[in-house]
């Protein structure tokens, strides 16, 4: 059986699922066991999202490897 938490969700999918989990956790009639299971799933999604964001940040840094050499310059009249 495929683990529904790690089934290849995108970052956006994880964020949507986290919103669903928060909504369910805010319900007053939620049993403790279900609340704990949802909380655990939410923590997993947060950790996976952090991993995805870190990987994206690293990729951007790699792509901008020569960023030390990039300089900004003020716009001249008529530009922008």
C-alpha cells in the first residue's frame, strides 16, 4: 500500500492538504485519536515542504553561481 503522505505530492499539494488538516483540527467534535493522526500527518507535510523549499533554494543559488559578479545599476531616464 502506498503511503498517502509521501505519494509524490507537490509543494502546492502539501500546502492544500495542510489547510484541510487545519480545518479538520479546528472542528470541535474531533476525537483525540483522529486529531493526533492529523497532527502527525501535518508535521510530515511541513517537513517535506521544508525539504522541497530548501532544495529549490539550493537550485536557485546554483543557477546564480556567478551572482557575486552581478551588479545592479540605476535605470537611465526612459528605461523601466
